[in-house]
C-alpha cells in the first residue's frame, strides 16, 4: 500500500512540472516521464535545449545546451535553499529556470 502512495506522490511532482511547462514553455516537448517508487522526473526538449527535472526527497534541474550540461544552481545559487521536494520548491526552481531561458 505504501508504494502506491509513494508512486502517487511521484506522479504529483511530475504533474507540477508538467503543468508549469504547459503554461510557461508550451514549445517544449515532453520526452520522458519517470515515477518509480520515490523517484520522479521529467525530460523536455526544444531545439538544442534539454531540461531534466529529477528527484526523490530532494530534486534538481539540469539544462543541456548543445550537449553541454549545466545545473540550475550554477545560474542561481539560491536554488540550493529549495532542493527538498515540495510544490513550493519545485515552482521556485522552475521560476528560476524561466528567468534563465528568457
């Protein structure tokens, strides 16, 4: 029973990211979605940019541009204070991603 609840939690986290992308980055295409146990994540792509959002109890956002990997914290270190998985923290990091992509 617990694994079903954890799986739902992972799907809910993915849903927060997917809703944000739909509303803010409609040109990005969802390539992959993971929700296995406590692990969750989504991968999006647009042209030469790939965005990975991955996590379990904590999470992070990777940006791949022309094959070069950048972690979101390299752009804005404040995301280090928002790494624990929660809707609020996911939305905070996604807002930083938005400012990076603009």
